[in-house]
């Protein structure tokens, strides 16, 4: 008989639907994976520098009206001291050794103006140029002059225009009677010269004027008649948070070897409409011959608390210049390896870490760290934290990015390299045209361009380094961040401070996920597995038919509710009853065992008849166990933890014995039970004549065993503690309210139903024939379970645990709410953690799209995806093997 | 040893009731209608030493009665077969012997069995200790997923026997007893699941006899095996005869006739006829038995 058509159609349709569904599932999984990889890929796609764009600075200067005696333009150019540019890269200024300040257009190299910084033509002997345009000049006659060179921005506007929009905030509006024709004709993005500045038409259609603004204070005499040799300033950021703002500090070295560290105060005199500079100085006379040993460089840290003097042979002296103490030599280090010459020295952004370049092309970065064993007067030590990949010729110039931890280095052979300091990554390299030596390098304020000044002119490279700090090793291995004593895993993605460096040590989050998983599995897995063994092997099917669905309903509890309970109810509650909570772990099993032994006292026929009472009585015994814990808790606290468990955990009081003892109690119980079953039970069998006698002996054995357990645990822990091992600082440490214990409890609740259901199914699916064979051979239910059922269903149990593990790794809400979210790397059960999943939930809303932070969160997601994928795959493979084995039976 | 040479016609019927009931009314129809029928038990059995006495055993699954007042003795050192159509209660009866029915919910028992004089059904009895005195082999070979060695010594392991010498000795004895030794002696520590179906079943028999049981219960041991393996098991049962008292349930009447000394015919929970195998198969007292063994129904 032919198959009916409707049957064939139904068969075909079903086949099609199943195929589409199956392939669709795989496709959507791959799509998620591809999406994540696509978001993460740019992190690792590398950085580059554009080909240099050369700007000829020797172009004929426009006849500018020099308001002072400018040097003749045809004389050989004096040595340039500093070069800076505005954030729009329209104009820049160069300061020369003779005191000239020259402003140039960056597109054509045309000189816009040329002024002298030194009005009265004194000889310049010392100079410093800060990252925000603050300058300090020292003269041969012992005077200094402070000032600031900045770029003033103004918007050009014809006065006939509606001036309602004028003057909002800091922007200046320049009212003109008539906007010159050559400016009105500008298209968006075009620039044109106006007066001594540059005008650009902004995308909003405004005309933005950038001009150089030079403010020089009146000279101050600090060392009458003695030339100033070196000078540096540290100026607190304008408009910075008043709490963070510090006073301006100035450091200088005179020709006589006198180091002065001065606090600068500016006093405005209303009568004279004049600002006078007042210095309150601390001095230190250096013990050196200024003729032969004159330091070559002086640097003052950003907070003005450290003065560095460096010699070209690499010697560096650090002086403690903290406010309120005498300036003293703190330490001396050698910045370069033997034989090399220190050719360049500067600060990283934030002005705390030093970058040194040497004559062999080496570039090193030095952090000021505060190790506990420091012997210096201020407890700080300079350490070489990062060694950047060496160039092939001497370093001639260094420039730190004003925004991130990147450094550009220019070498004698005309090459330039861009490094990221923290990841020690060489981001990109290039060379100047004609191998000109880049004498000065600068990275633009927006970190998008490197400018190099050489004899021939300016070279300009565009930086393409969107994620310079990211390398695989920087993510998963310890990284030495500024302000840390050693390489560490740190996740710290944002802060209020501009000089802050985001730290993307993903490992600490992976660690958090692992820690959460371990502690919740430690709590959940044994409970779930034992429950599965109990219901599948011991409980009668009718009771099981009620209990199993009840446990499965637990899985439908929203994890946000569990997290809420954990954070707001359990965590504060447990905090008050830590000793009791710990005691439950011992008293609950004790109560259950004691109840079991007492049950044996019942005559056998009564016991068989009252079998249905077992489960309720077990529940009762458990409650009694908890009640016992509330009784025992205070004693435990006073006996084991010197009366205050939190102080004990802090390591303030008591010995390690108590903690070890609590930890070793289960082990000791196992030990005692083994010894008893080997040596005492045979004797007991011989002694007992009747069942009652046997049971009584059993109870006596249990009592002795309990005492022995405590005694053995005490002995072992005293021994361990006596040997000097303390578990505080590793497994347990200072108590934090939101901790792994609480999360373990709660996450246990989330994973118990899954593990329980799967392992119960695995055990129940062990063929009944095996159970019958074992029972038929005279095995007890327990022997059957342990010797036959569990080994046979082991792979099923394993896959249940793996799936529970996958759930625990990916769990978000419980850990988000109850784990405290501190990305710390310790296994302390009483401390919190931050998991990958919780981190994504917390930070994704505040991450700027396509920023490094944003992509790092996607990388966290990818890591999580990989983690759960691997776990589930392993579980699946094992389950398949288990099924194969089950079919064999 | 029971003599099977005795003439069937000279054997006397066991009870008077059976004689009077030997009327026109078919016993099987009476049972179907729910009436009580007494069993016909051949006199030869009365002469035998018994290992197991079955006294008025009834069994209910919930409200449904599955065994009705079974009375029989299982002779010591002989092979006794239980035959009957499906659902006649022969496996149920077998499982009563080692209380395996306890594992099923809602089972009630009536009457008693005595193993060498010790009650089996008493609520005071230690079922675990009781089961240790018997060995059981099931329809499907069910070796544990362990090595051959561990399979055989399992009954000793659960008794806490740790002495390697004792275990090895018992293993060899049981495997020789189960006629498996020569086939597996070189791979004792390989998985028992790697054996063929017939070998697995012999392994199960070895496991069952490892603890020297007082009675060996075989629940259709060949139903999952091919004819060659079946032949081997039957040869084995033949060899075990005398050393062990064996109670075997079988669907296969040829098998019953080949291996057993005594045969009991059961129908719908009732024992119909019980006697020496030869007389039951060649000269049954009841027409119903004859019909069944001749394959006229079943």
C-alpha cells in the first residue's frame, strides 16, 4: 500500500521546519559570536602613523611689525627650546634660545609673528616650559620671570549681527564693524590668516580665531647676581577641583649650587593694578662642585613634592620637597645602563613618572613607588617600571601625550617611534623626510598628531592609535600601572581625574567569575547532588513526585529577587551572626547524624511502620541543628576567635588555630569515621549480642567519635598554627558585608534546581536491572547507590555539575547585588568580587560607544561567551558519552 | 535423588479436592470466573527434602490480587521450573522469595515462605541478610559497569571482604562454577560489559553463586539470548544441579523439560499442577496442563 499523500506532506513539512529551526539556532549563535568578535577586533587591530607631512619653516617671513628688536631673520636660527601647538592644529609657537617666540601657521609654515620674551635683552640661562604653556625663565643676573603662553580663542562677529548668542561661558566674541571679505568667503574647514592668528570656519558656520596670548609677569630677583642654572615649575590646573588644587611650586638651581624650592603666590595690587609674585623658599645647598658637576636637568613633579636633578651620565638625584619638611636628598639612582649617556628626560602625563632616553636608543619609564620596605626618608622609591623597545640610534627627543600614557621618541637617525608605556607596546614608527634629526617632538593636545621640529622644518604625522593600551598580555597578565608598586591585575575603567589611566585588567573579572562559581558550587553542588541521590534512591516515588517539582520551581525564582534578598536581608543579617552561621556547618550534620542514631533505638517493627515519619523528622533534626548553632555560636566565637570574629579575621587578635579547626572539622570527621569503621566496628560486632546492645554501642561510638573529631581537629590545627601557617590573608580575611559566603548561599539556590534535576534524571535513568542486581545480591540501598548507581550515572552527575557551573559563571543579578562589585583578586570568602557578567551590566550604560572601554566590555562578553561555551561543550560531550554507555547496558 | 522412573499411572493424586474437582468443568475457566481451584501436587514431592516452603502465599498489587494461596515446596539440590503463560505470576512468585517485590509500591503479601525454616515474609526479618542467602539472575544480563573480577566478587565486597586472596579464590571458584573461567581468566580486569550476551549472563550467574547461596533464583535467564548462548546456560544449569537448589522461571517449555527436575504449572496466579518434570510433560494429571505443554494455548 502506498503511503498516503498527507502523511508524506506532513513528513516533509516537519523535516523542513526542523532543518530550518536547527540551522537557524546555529546561525544565530554564530551571528552573536561574529558580532562580539567584530566589536572586539578593533582593540587588537594595531596602530599606525601616517606618512610625514613636511612643512618648510624657512619660507620667507612676512614683514611683521616687530614691537621689539627681533633678530634679523637671515642669521642662522638659534637653538629651539620648545614647540607647542593649539588643539585645532592651526598654529604653533617655537621658543628659541635667544628668547624669541615665533608663531607659525601649521599648514604653510608661514611665520605669523615674532616677539621676544625677554624685554630687556638679558641673557637667558635657565628655562622651563610646562605642558599647559606655563614658562619659567632664569637669567644670568639671578632674576627669574614667570609667564604663560596660551592660545586665545575668539569668534568673529559683525556688530550688526544679533548678539544674543555672544559671550556664553569662556568663549570670547570679537565684535567687528565688518568682517573682512576674505574671511566671509571661507568654506567650512578652511583657514585664513587674520591679524597674527588664524581663523577657521567651524562646521557650525562660525569664524573661530586662534591667537597666541603671552602673559609675562614682572621679573623677580631670587639670587642677586648669581646666574640661575636650572628652573622648573609645577602649576596646578586652572579651574581644577578646589580640593585637589595645590599651590604653584617653583624649583631652581643657582650657579652656586643652591637648590631652591619655592611656593609661588601672586598678589594683585588693586592700587597699582599690578600682580606681584611672592616666593616663600626653602633651600638646600648641594655638596657639589658646580664647575665640574653641574646637573644637566632639573624637573619638578606635578604636585611639587619631588625635585629631580639629572646628569648626562645617567645619575639622578631625587629630593624630597613635600610641603612642610626640609628639602633633602631622598635617593640617587642611575637612569641608564653603564656607558650610555642620558640624552633626554621628561615626564609622562600627570608629571609623576619619568621617561628617560639614552644614547643607545633605550627608552625607560620610571615610576615613583612606595613599597613597604622602602628605606628612603619619604618612603618612596624610583623604580624602572617599563623598558620600551629600543631604537637603533641615540634618543634625541621625547614627547609625552597630554592625554594618555603614550610617548613619542625621536632618534638621531631621523626615526620616530610611538610607544604606549603601560603595555610596553611599540605602537608605530616612521621617519622624517631626509633623515633629519627631530630635535623637538610634541604630541598635539587632542593626541591626534605628532609634530617634529628639525633643522629643515616641521614634520607632521597623524596618529591612528584608538586603543593603544590594549594587548593580550596587558589584559590577562599583571601590568605595572603608575602608582602601583608592582605589576598587578587591575580593573578600573573610569575616574573623575583627567590624568587617570583606565586599567583594563580583565583577569580580575575572570577571577571574580571563577571565585563566584567556586563558592557557589561549593555550597550548591554537594547539596544538589546529595538531594538527587536521596530522592532517586531512597525516597518513595510518591513523595518524590511532590518534592522534585517543588525544587524545580525554585529555578523559576527570578535571580534579581534572590540578589535583592541576599543584598538587603541576608547580608546584613549574616553580618551579625557570623559565628552562628559558621557553626551551622558543623551542628546541622551533627544533629542529623544524632537523630539517625536515635532512630535506630526504635524497635525494628515500629521503625518500619513509622517509615513515613523519616522525612519530617529529618526536617525537625535540621531545625534542631540550626538551633544548636545559635547556642554554640557565642561559645565558638569566644573560644576559637578570641571573642570577636571580625577582629580575629582582621588578624588583630587570636591565633590561627580556631580558623584551621573550623576548616579541618569535616576532614577530621572523615578521619575519625574511617578509623572507627576499621578498628572499632569489628570489635563492636563481637561485643553486641542483641540489636539493642548494638544500637547502644553505636550511639556510644557516635558520642566518642564526635568528641574525637573535635579533639583531632584541635590537635591538627594547633600543629599547623604552631608551624606558623595562618589561613588569614588567603582563604579568610577581613569581613566585608557583601561577600562570597552570602553570594555562595544565594547562588547556590539558583543552581541547586538545575544540578538537582539533571542529576536526579541521570540517576533515575540508570537501568533498573542494575539496581535489582545489586539489591538482589544483598546490598543495602546505600551500598547500591554508592557502588553501582553513582559510578554508572557519574558522567550524568558530572554534566549536571558542569551545567550548574555554566549557570554560575553567567549569573548576573545575584552577584551584581550581593557581591559588592569590588574587582579584587583574593580568595577571601568574606570579601566580595566583581564578575564579568556583573561588570558588563554595571558599566555598559556608561561606556562611550566604540571607546576602548566599550570594546573591552564586549571583550568581557566574548570571554564570558567562550567560558560558558567551553563549559557547556564539555558537559555535552560527557553527556553523550554517558548516553552511549547507558545504551550499552 | 528423585526417581523419575516411577510409572506415572501409579502416582497418586495429592488431595481429595483435586480428585473431586477433576470434572467436566475446565479449571482454567473456573479461575477466570474467580473461583478457587486447588493445585494438583504429585506425591513424589512429598518425599523430597525442601529448601524453601511456600505456605499460602498471596500477593496483591494494590487491589489486584496476583498470587492466590500458593502452597509448594522447593526441593533441595534440584532444579525446579515455573512455567505458565504470560501474567501467570511465576516471576512474581520468584521475586517474593528474595522480597524484591518490596521495591514496588503498593505490594501486599499474605502467607509466608520459609528458607530452611526461617521466615521470609516476617516484618522483623532483615531483608538485606535474607537476600545474601540467595542468588538471583535476571532476564536480561545485567553485569555492573565494572571489571569482570569486581562483578563476581560484588557480594563479598558489600560484606566488607577486603582480603585479596579470599576474593581471588572466590572469583575463580564462581567463574569456574559458571563455566566462564577459561574464557575470561586472562581479562579479569576488563569491563564486564565487553563480554557477549551469553557470557554476560554466565557472569551474572557467577556473581549469583559467588556468595554460596542457599537457593539460586533464575528469572527467565535465557529469554534475551540466542540459541547457542541458551544452550550453554542450560548446560551450566545442568552442571549446577546438585550443588545448588535452583528455582527457574521460563517461558520455554522445551527448556523446562530439558533442565528441570520438577516443574510447576501456573495460571493467572494459581498453581495448577506441580510434579516431576517427566511426568508433568509426558503424563500430566490434568488436561489443562497437557493442553499447555502440548502448546494448545498459552
